[in-house]
């Protein structure tokens, strides 16, 4: 009987670890599928983004697809809060498996890895790799995404006080994970047309950040999943509403003009 109990225990642990990996990487898989199925879904032209009316079918499809990953991640994080503590998909059981599975893996890498995709955005831009937006718009978009994400994260931490696994409060949601997924989503939006592997690398870095927040005993899986959803949601909202008013290079037109009492020159810039 002890032998079969040991097998059952190992099987349950394996199931829980598989669940952790699937939930943390779900954002990357969803966006990879979107890239393969419809590359144009998130790559409207500069003139279209933020200008087309919401009732336009293309824009509606864009918003629906963009909301899938955040909704799934936030829902998954919420589900881990509902069952009893000893249930196999409870945040407590999953956290226990993470701590048992990675007992000596604690590291401060999550403090730096959360910014790695964003650093890659500007590193690739400096290297001359073609991106969706020019530098000025990239900076403005990044600033707006950071502001929205931090407002949502800080608001939740204030309104939903939750104890961390290691003690202390302000556990829900994970700010590190939210930052990592803001960074990864900006990288994805800017360079997905250049190579899907750039997007995959960005989301892998973000997922690793979330994993280390749990390995370091700083967050529950619920905090990590909700933080990831907030990070993606914040960035998508900014991209879908940004109007690209900066960095435009208009067509300069100089034409002769004739008036009633004389002539002159007309100068115009077509944006």
C-alpha cells in the first residue's frame, strides 16, 4: 500500500507542476497562435490605430483577440483562490509544490528579468531592426503602459490586502510579474512582424519572472497570474488607443498663390 501511495503522491505532484507551467506560459501560447492565425490582427497601420471607430469590425476583432490572454490569466488566478487549501489546484498546494520542487533555486534574477524585454525593445531599435513604431511613439507608449499598469497594481494592492507566503502584506497582484508582461507585450507588439521568436523570448522571460516570484516565496500563483493579465491588458489598451501624434513626417508642399492684389507662396504640410 505504501508503494501505491508513493506513486499516487508523485502523480499528483507532477500534475500540479504541469499546471503551473501551463498557466504561466498561457499568455505566450495564446499570442503565438494569434501570430500564426492572423498576423494582421494587431498590426493596423499607424493611421488606423486609435482613429478607427470602435464599431468597425476590424477594431472589434482586435479588441476581442487582445482580451483573450488577460481574461484567461486573471480567471485562472482567481480559480486558484477558490478551492480548499489542500485541493490540488489551490494556491497553497501549488506553492508548496513549487517550494519543494525548487528548494535551492532562490535568486534575485526576477528583479532584473522583469525589464529585460523592454531593454530588448530599445536595444533592437538602436541596432536598426525594423519595428512597428518610431522611437518617440515607443517611449510614449511605454510611459502610458507603465502608468496604467502601476495604477491597476497599486489600486488592487490597496483594495485587496493579501498576505504574502513569506509574511507581510500587498501580495495581490505581483508587481514584478505585471512589469515583466508589460515589457514582453511591448516587445511583442513592436517586433512580432520581424520574427515571432522575439515575442516568444519576451514572454518566456516574463513567465520566468513570475516563476521566480513564487520560488523566492514572495507570491502565490494567483498573484502571478493576475499580475500577468494586468500587464498584458494595460499594454494592449494603450496600443489600441494610441493615436501616433508624435514622430510623424509630413509631406511638405510649396505652391504659388495668386491673390486679388498680388501673389505669394502657399506652404502646407500633409500629415
